[in-house]
C-alpha cells in the first residue's frame, strides 16, 4: 500500500534551518510529482512546494528563496530544506502524492521560536 513517512521536524530558533524528509513506498515514485504542504494551528492546509518527476520545482511566495525542495529517486525520498526560518513557518508539514486518490503522510511538526 501507499505510504508516506515524514521525518526531520523539531524545535528551531528563528533564522535557523531544518531539513525534512518524506520516504515514499507503494507506488512508482520516479514518475510522480511530490508536494510539501503545511498546516498551522487554526489555519487551512497550504501548499509549500512541489517537484515534478523531471525535477521542476515551484514554491509558495511565502517561502520562495528560503526553502528548497528536492528528490532522490534512488531512495524514493523527497526533501524540504528550510532556511532562514521564521516563527510564522511554525506548522505541521505534510508530504503528498496524487495517484487515483490523494495520499498524505502523518505529518511532522516544525516549531520556530522567536
């Protein structure tokens, strides 16, 4: 079955960096666009970044220039490198793949202290 397992979250000070990982299984990873999303308390889930099978990337305006999405097809893993973190980046971060349905990981908490 499809599984997405995020890891790498934690508590970090403003201005710091964190790298999130999402290990995928149960589908042909190399041909699928992968996405990172986040949900802050009391807010709707929002798109952070996507990466296509060919490596093309897109970012939300709020993270452009600070976050980098990448993938390692040999490891079936997608990453989110988060730099210059701000308190407003505090959220649960999820990875997602769209197959016949949308699949989501369990999420990983990132808390940025000021």
